[in-house]
C-alpha cells in the first residue's frame, strides 16, 4: 500500500473550511479506495465462501425476520397495513436496519480504529483521517448488497420493485455525513479516553430501541414522540423505506434540514480530529 503524506497541520479555523476538507479527502481518494477494498476483503478472509457471505447473510436474516415477525408473531406495521400480505413487516424492519447497521458499524469501530493502527501513528506519516472514511466505505458496500436483496425480495412480497430506488443515493447522503462526522470525533476521543468504546456500545443498543426500526413513529404515545423527532436517524430510516419500499421520494423539507445538520457534524468532527491528531503519538 502506498503512503501518502498528510497536509501540514493548521489552526482549528482552517479545518472548519469544508472546501479544504473535501480537497484533502479527494487528494487521498486512491488510498481510501485501497483501504475500503481491503476492509471488504478482510471481513471474510479465510472463509470458504469469502465475499459470498455478504449476499448469504442478509438473505438468511431477511428470511428469519419474515418467518418470526410475519408467521410466528403476525406483526403488522401500523393500522394501514392490516390487510397487507405477509412479509411486509420483515421488509420494513430490514429496510430500517440497513442504514442503522451502517451507522452502528462505524461508530462502534471508531473509538478503536486509530488505536488498532499504531504503525500508522508512530512509524509513518499517514493521513489518519481517512481511516473512518474507509470503515464507512466498507459498511456502505455491504449495505448496498442488503439493499439490492431487499429490492429483489420486494417483488414477490409486495408485487413490485420500488421505482424510487434510483433516489437511494439521496437517502444515503445525510447518513454518510452524520456517520463520518461522528466517526472522526469518536476516533479521536477513543485515543484519549479508552472507555469511550464501552459507552458507545451501550449507547447504540439503546439507540436501536429509540429509533423507529421495530415500530412506526405513529405507534409511540404523543408525549414521547419528541425523543424520536430529535433523533436524526428517524428521518433517515424513513427515507430509506420511502425509496426502497414505498415508491416515494424523500421528504425533501426534512431531508434538507437533516442533511444540513449532518454536514455541520461532518465539518466539526473533521476539525476536531485534525486538531487533536497531533497528540496521538504521545498518548499511544
């Protein structure tokens, strides 16, 4: 793997410039591609089926969800879907778990991602800021495989393939911005506060039940809906369902607000990481 020199360190105000951030990442695009490819390949390295597991695992999970929730529990998604055919709840659940899986995979790995690469910190001049980006890239690759399986499964279960699936990249945008911003922040924090990884593991488990994955927002009592409305994953999960299953475009007003807020998180997370990474070698 080639080694690319990091840009020279600067002030926090310099790192708050989104144009400079994008230029820095673009400069390292080939290294990001290499690391992402390596991340994808390493996940199943040494296994007999290799990358095939990326297809087999989500297919098996979707079948399990369909059987447990639609056949055993006979769960329906709200009042409007009481007459819907079996398997719809499993599809809705799976569609919500796809973006949530991307988010949790990156934020759970972020606190240890720099610690697990001490050679990059101590022995070479390496753009450490691309490590969370590569982890995000790997998570997105696997999520796209799951999304493709979901679209195919929607044909026999729903009777159609959502035409709005072409807008899936739009639904991904706020998810990518939010996740990479938090990834940068947690990757830096994890170097200085080693317990943060344990905290994040518990927090993501709590977030799983505070996000509309197993239930619609309408099923939550009015007094508690504020918790879901301030959760930035709520509109992201909804837009994934809209594009992948419901054949609808994202809710543009909400999407714009969440995307702009996520972009702020991205810039702040990047500035935090770049400003604090000069002390990594001393701590490690």
